[in-house]
């Protein structure tokens, strides 16, 4: 789901048509650097020869901004359920503040991070699709996300008193990452240690509690 689908075509994010425009419209300097370096590293990883592409080619890549991604998850009884994870960046959501959801991101195929079962809750900052020419002179598309990353405390094991998993910020230099949205496996909910509005953001928060009571499927994943 994206602003480019609006009939009037006047949403600010709908005007962003290439990678250079995305950078020019990213006011936060930290986000600007993370989008540039993270996207470049992702393309290098996908390239067979593992070489950097020149800036002029990177800036000219076609790009679309999106404000939501639908994820298929498995319910407690094995049925498939659709979840919509929202990400409006700095733009408002339905006339109010911006909305940038927290999502479960698959890290490894085996059990790790204790009760989190190989997943971490990261916060969406941007959703975008890029289109570029690969080594076979064919156009390929990648759906990417810029996220705020966190790491679990106590190796992801349940706190002995609260029975919740606690997570915390990582150093600012590595806090923002760009990765494929294919690693998103569902929506999640975290509770900040300091109550803030979306206007002030989570900048003052260093720790969150993962809400494992949000639904029965999450409860089953964490406690069984």
C-alpha cells in the first residue's frame, strides 16, 4: 500500500520517483546516511561481482515509496491470517501523527534469542521499492525497508519477575539498517520504558518490553 495509489497523486511521497529524490527528501541526516549506505550494500550483496555501482547509476534508480505491507501469518489453529504493517515515514497517518509499526524480523532459521525464536522486533522507518539493471541487462525489483534495530537483553530469555522479554537499543552507528521486506514475518507490539507520543518519537527510550500478550499466536510462540 502506497501513496502512489492515491487518485489525486498529490501526496508528497508520491512525488518521489528515483533514489536521488528519496535522499533529497530525507531530512534526518542519520536516516539519509543509512538509506544511502544500506541500499548500496544490499545491491552489492545481490551483485554477482560484488562491486559498487557508481553514484550516478544509484541516484537514477527508479523508486516508489510505500506506506504498508501485508504479511501472511499463521494463526494459533494453523489458519492463514493477513496482517497490515504500516510505515508512513515522516508523513501523517489519517490526519494525525506519523505511524511506523514494529514488526517481527526473521534473523536465523534455527532457534536463537531465547523466547523470541530467531526473530527480533524492529521498527519500520521507510518502505520502498527500487528498480535497477543487473549484470544480465535485465531490470530487477527489490522491496526494501529501513528499520530501527534493537537487540534482546538476557539473550532473549524471559525476565524472572515480569515474564516478558526486554529489548534495548544498539549503538547509534549501527541502529539503522536496510534489508529485504521478505524477512518480515508479522506485526509485533513493544511497550516503551518511557511514555512518549509519536510527535516526540522514541528518541528518549533505550529499552522496551515485548508484548507477548498481544494475541494467542504470539503467546504460544513465546511461552511454549
